[in-house]
C-alpha cells in the first residue's frame, strides 16, 4: 500500500503534475492515506496534528478549497471546516 498522498487524486496529466508538485513536501507522505480520511473526531484530530507540523499547510488548504475537495483532511481542516470556510468566503463582500 502506498503512503503517497498524491495518489489519492486522479492520476495527474503532465500539466497537472507541476501544479501538484508541492505535495511532495507534505508530511502526509510519511503516513498511511487512511489517516487523512478518518471516520471519527479522534481521527480528524490526529490528522490535524500531523498537518499542523506540515511546511505546506497553507498551500494544501488553498488547493483543497479551490478544487472543492469534499473528502478527507487537507490543510489541517476537515470537510466540515472547509465547507464553513467556503460559506464565509461566499458571504464576504467583494473587495
Ligand atoms: S497539510 Fe496535511 S494533508 Fe496537506 S500536505 Fe500537509 S500533512 Fe498532507
């Protein structure tokens, strides 16, 4: 079984590979992918703790939000937290 987080998504095209190259620096590469798809709150907390020490946490969260990734913990946020962020952004007035 692979621990490579990038394999969770569809196989990227050559153009997409450069877009997702930053994922190679993620802490999640050292863990089983299941860790980032928890089934309970304790699991979410564990994934968040790993993300909190990740050097690319902000980039990861931005990627998940921009691509509307619905499942798993990305950038230290659960699905529910990402939905909340997106709702807040949609409600925010344009600058
Ligand atoms: S923030 Fe979390 S999910 Fe994103 S790359 Fe880092 S460890 Fe992986």
